[in-house]
C-alpha cells in the first residue's frame, strides 16, 4: 500500500511538525537555557550561537552555530532540537543533517548565503522549516521541500506587528483562493509565482499542505495567544524568553516565568481567564524594539530571495 | 439503536487534531479535552502523540487535572499513541519521568534515536495477521510488559501495540495513516458491536 519511499519521507517530516502543534519552540544559546526551556514545557528548542536580538545589535555575519554548541544542547534535553542554516547554504545544512538535529530552519535571521536560491530541501532526509510573508512565498518553500512554514515576523524586536501582518496575509490569500473557479486557478498560480499543483491543493483544502507556525517578535503570553487566534498552529519564541534587552540576558527566574506563561498561553489561547493568569505571573518582559523605527535595510524578513 | 459513544482527545499539545480527523471514520461523538471538567462528559480518552514533557508540565500545572486524569484512565478505556503511550505507562526511562500507570508497561523514550531514525514500515497484527502501517516518529520502545498485558503487534522483536483490559498503547502513530485497525480494535473492545460504529 505504502511503497512510495519519497512520499514516506515527506510524511515523516510533516509528521514531526504535527507532533509539535500547539506548542512553543524556544531559542536557546546553551545547555542551561535548553533545560529551562524543556522544564517550562517547550516542545522543541532552537540551538543558536546568539539569539536574534543579539545578532541585530552586534551585527557581523551570522552563521550556523558551532557544532559543539549544538551537540551540548542536544545532549542536555530529550525534546527535539532544531538548528538554523543560512538561506541557500546547503553545505551548512549537510553538516547539520550529519550532526543529527531534528529540524533545520533555513532562516533569514542568519546572513543569507545565496540571494537567488534556497536550499533544495527535498534532497535532505532531515525536515526543514522556512519563513514566509505571503502565500506565494510559502508555496515556493513547500515546493522546495519545506515540511513546516513559519510566518515571518521581525525577529529580535519583541514587536509583534509583522507576525500579525503576515499571518493575516496568508490567511486572506488562502480564503480568496477557495472562492476561485478551477479555471481561474492557473492564472492565480502565475500571479502567486507558485506551482499550480500546490495552488490547487490549497484551493481545495483551504489550508497549507504543511503545518503553519508563527515566528518573529513574540514576546509575551498575550502575543502567543494573538498569533494562535489568527491561525498559527504553534509559536516560535526567540529573544523574548531569555533577553532583558537586545544585549543582556534576564535572570533565570524571569526567563522561567516567561517560558511557562507563554507555553500555557499557547495552549489555552482561547481562554481569556487563563490568559489573564499567564500575563499576571510574568516577572518582566523584554524591552523590545519598535519595528516602525527601523529602516527597510534593517529588516531581516526581506533577506534572501522571496 | 445503540447509544453513541463519546470519545475525548486530550488537546494540550501534539497530534490531537489528526486523531479527531481519524475518528470521523466512526459514528462516535468526538471532542477535544482541555480541562479536568471536560472528562465528565466522555466515555473513553485518547492521549495523542506530541512531547510528553510538555504535556506533563501542563497537566501538573493546571490545578487537579493530573489527579483527575489519573482517576479517569484507571477507570475508563484509554488509548495512548507515542507520547500518549509514555504517559499511560507505569514506568518511564530515558529519562525517568512521571506517568499515569494505566498500563503495566515500562517505556523507554526516544529509543530508536532522533528524527533521522524515524521510519515507516508495513507490519502485521499478531491476532489475525492483518496488515498494519507503522509510522514511527522519534518513537519510544516498550521494554517490559506485565502479565496482564497482551501484545497486539511487534516490530523488530519489541511490542509496539499492547492492550490491558480496555486500554491500549501504541508506540507508533495510527493518527498519521489511513489504516484504521488500531481505532477499530480499541472501539470494538469498548463496544463489541463495532459494525454499528463504523461509517460506510
């Protein structure tokens, strides 16, 4: 019945994303942070050299984390460990696959290695997640083999505005697709610059063929609940848990309180009474950076080919 | 006319939606369970795949949900898949963690390794040699079964689908395949007239 090996590979990749639904994936930079994230209820951690807020403030070229750093984190926790490679940097992806990470994030948070092409993700056995600002971008990434989409916010800012905008974009575009006649889909696919078979699939099912998570700028339990109510199936939280501002880490107790509260808000996102409790138990939030004060060149979401 | 069966799916995190979709093949009343009080309205419970550490944290934090869930799975039919099997076990290794003790089994977490070791296989049920598709994702292994536990399927010499009374555990994901045999056997066990539940 199931002899199609290529199809099985896709099912396993999307299957792990299915297991991460309703959860929080937290950025961590060492084993201790990974342990805090796990004990607070994270479904996975993203192993990084620097969190996005640090990358933003320190500048320089941001690359894949050092293998020994990722290994240290992998051995500290029992939950899945993800790591980022630069956009188009298939050699970093090859290294991460051999290292044995559970998911690779081909991420605009790192400095892109290729301004025209993304990694051919279907050539890998390890699953990939990619960011998207709109439906066309999401479907192009899925066509390249991404098994999970995260709608792009503006990473490292603690400002939720772009995460909201892009979630709404994708939802609106999907809704409008479902209203089109079959004959109209060909031309719509051309406008989206996305493959017809995926456009057709979305038009018929009313959703993306892979799980859609939200990332970038989530800093509070209320932010997590907001993106969940807008349709995100899980939430990535980067700098929002461990950073006081873009330079210094907050205390462990504070990080723990934020992590637990965001996990709970992600699960009970439709229950305002519980959301009130999660907001009240916070010991503080990241200072953040208003994205409206950034110039376009400073925005990570536009990096790499769209 | 038989009365309809209410099946709850624990919806804290993980593949609860996939289970809900799978249950649409049967004439059962399926609903998501978010709080302890939701347990009062169901006849049986599915504990889905996901991350067991996340579910543990949420169950222990939200008031008396853990105790109520423990009481429920000791009294009523339950089905745990992957992380759900870990939660229903009586002992958990790698690392040691709390569990509900609904089945007399010891489960070892991440026993096959990481995501690159996830795999799909065609297997056979022990009771009637029928086909079963096995989707393993960062799967645990059942390393001990008590005397009251019946093994329904094995893979590589280890039990992967077990039953004790009306409760079952599977280390694979029946919610990620079109093969419905795990649900059929579990529901048949709860309500022997399974043909009345099956949708045609």
